[in-house]
C-alpha cells in the first residue's frame, strides 16, 4: 500500500465534497487530526510515522462518499458508494437501455463530476436493477452506473449488453466468450457468445449503489 496514493485519493474526495481534513476526521468518528497526521507523514516522507488501519479507511469512506477499497487501491468496488456520488446522472428505464447499443443514439445529458475514481470524460447513465442475476454484487433494487464510452470488453469486468433481444447485466469472460451471472439463484444461466448469439455491449458497469 502506498500511503502517498491513499492520501491523494482522500484529498481528492475532500475537495470534491468541500470538506476540511478536521471536519471529515470528526465526522468519521476519528481523532480530529487523523487526516492531518497522514498528510504530514506524506509531506515529510516519514511513512513509518503513521499507518492506516482498515477501520480508519472504512470510517473515512463513509464520510467521503466512497468505499474503503477505492481509498486503498483506486480500483472500482461494486459494493456501494453513496448518494452524493451519483448526483446529476440520468436515470433511464431498463428496456430503454437497449437503444444505447447504437453509438449514434444520444444518451441523456449527464454531469458525472463527482463520480468516485471515474473519469469525468465518460458517458454515464443510471439503471435500477430489476432481477437477481447479479445479486452477489448488485441486489434487486440497487442502482448501477453504466459508462457507454467504455465498450472494450475486458475479462472479469462487469458490463451491460443485449443478448437474444434482452438487456442483461453480466460479468465478461473469455475462452469461451461468455457473459456470466453472479447470482444466488440458479435460474440465471451463462450466456455463451457465438456467431448466432451475439453480445451487443452497451457499456461498462462502473459502480453499484443501494440508493440514490
């Protein structure tokens, strides 16, 4: 873990939310100098002077509208992020999403300035999950953020696409090409991609949250 990188992400969220180091530390239930101590360790290159426990990261993540995973690694975490993160993004209907497989079809205007760990250059919209096909990462009723600008299929990542005429939320794998559910319900089957059963990608699912 790079303390410098972790503090950089903490600082990024402080600026986005307009919070001071002291205020965020207090709201997280930590010592009022908790974040300042991390900054001082980074500035003095004294990494042995302070450490960050998982408890501290979890407490800060709740206040900063993100997840402890993102603070620690900078990687996406599909387990939740908070209301403020999604403010201003268009919410569309599940079946309507099929229209956006066509790059020429305009998506509603959005303003993703506060998306945690996500480039503001993306083309985002929000959908509400309607079935349990991905309930291990996004239960029914959760909201997912889809980036239409990210259509490059990468193994292990999550995507929204159209298969056999249906809009599906799945995890992508190769050898063989397939879109897999991550569900506690065995009724949801893997979609194997062939010449006669094409997968039309809509975009990458970047976040999943339980409320808006």
